[in-house]
C-alpha cells in the first residue's frame, strides 16, 4: 500500500469528472492504461511516489484525493516529493540502505544526509527531522492539534470514515449510500458517494446531508452547510480523533510497539472501558440537529 490512503474508485470518479481516459492518466504518470485500470479496480496499488503525479493528472489536490491520517513520516515526505528510494539515495550519493533504514525506523539518517534530503523533499531540516521521529514511532509535539477541520461534504465524509470508528470497521461507500437512502428516501448511488469523497462534486441536498449524518453517526449540524465549523462542532470532531487515538493505542505516544515498552493488557482493557464511557457522552447521531 502507498503511504497515503488509496481508493481506486475515487481516482476513477476524479478521472471521469475531467473526461480523461485511463491512457491519458497513465501517460501523465509513466505507466500504461491497463495499470491505471488495475489501480481503479483496487487490484493493485500505485507506488507512493506516483500519487502526486496522479492527483495532478486528474486536477485534484493531493490531500483531498489521497488523504493522509496523522503526522508525516519520512516515507510520506519522499513520496510526496515524487521520489523513489533509489532517487532519494542518489541525492545523498549513497546506497538505498540509509534511506530504507530511516524510513523503517531501524537507523537514523547521518547528519550529512539531512540537508540534501530536506532540500530534495521541499521541506525544512526541522520538518525532515520531525518526520524521522515519526518513522521511529515518536509523535511530534504538534500532533495534539489533530487534522484540519473539514468543510465540504466530501471532506467531512472522509474525515468521519477515518476518525469516527473506534475499533469498528468503517462503512464502505456502498454501505454509506445504502444507509443514506434507507434513512432519507433518496436515490444516492455508490458512485455518487465516491464522487463526493473525491471532490468531483460538492453539491448535496438537505435530505442527503441528513442521511449522511445518520449513516456516519454524527449530529446533523455537522453536515448542514459548508461554512467553517463552529466551536461546538469542532469539539465533536476533536473528540472523535481523541477517541480514535485511544482505541489505536496512540494517545500520548504509548502505542504497544512489541519491544516491552507498550501498554499492558490490563491497561489497554481499562482504556477500552474509558472509550466506551466517552462515546456515550458524544451527541447522539440520529436526528441530532
């Protein structure tokens, strides 16, 4: 899998919205049309360094089409710069080993490699070193701020699918469409949900917005308009991120890492109890305007 979230159906929706063929998109990223077809069918995944070119080819923002959940690590910085490991190694006139070791959290970069890699990745040296800490499993100090609050309908769907399910499997686009239609009596298709998530369309009726709130278990006011969220709505989203972090063992950087320093089974059980209690304190989703 690439370092960013990849859903071929969203790529297909964005491509069709621009009236591009698979051959057109393939030519823009250096592959044949059949490769794009396999990506769109989720039979294969593109290399991470291909994603920036893919987003540009279909006229979408990288973060919108291929979201990234959490702070950037070294692999993400390299891929977002459109570089393979071999190309990054050329930048520092070394083998692939230093880059690979740093990205996998085995050995930190030599000081001499920091400046040229930061320049190649288009970031500051401080940002590169912060990303290296993430690769080694350490959360940067700024990570408590969480991801930026979403505004459009599609951004809100993406946000809630990523952050709104604590140890549960998030619903597929097909399941979201089914729930919306059952609740609101609409005729939303799976492709319609995919189009919203990819940003190919931003329009949604009041009925669809109500159905989305029900389907994704949040108060209706989160979907009522595309203006900047108010204080209460932001707190709801921040609560979702916080609870999601707890359920993944990430809170305060205490994820169990298999090295004897992770949380005990007893502590994880206690955290799960807290998660259950906190979830019930969130505003109820159905009809919760």
